[in-house]
């Protein structure tokens, strides 16, 4: 089962299932997830902007390491990257 919200949920409901000889759009779950990532994933421009923001953000003099790392991880979002202490 896949749990999606908003536009992603609406999009998924419009997609046809395919398997066991049935007609449809996707032959496998991986193919469906690839299409979803293409439809809802971040563009290269947004990824570049996010990466630039991460590299340009400096720790403030009065900011603890833990707070700085937590803020950077939040900025990174689901880019798949995070900092470790």
C-alpha cells in the first residue's frame, strides 16, 4: 500500500495498474515510483539552489553546533544528504 497526499494522491489514482497480463501504464512498482519521482521530484535548478544555500549558510557565532547541524539537515530536506555530529 502507498500513502500519498494531495496532488500525488490524485496523480496516483489516475495511473492504471499493470501486471498479470492486464492492460495499463506501468509494468512494475519500480517503474511507477520512477514516474512519480519524475513528476514530483525537484528539478536540477532547485537542487542546485538548495545545494548553494547549504554551502553558503555559515554557523553563527552564538549558534551551537547541534542547532547549526539540525538547521542544515532541515534545509537539506529529502536531498538524501545530512550532516552527522
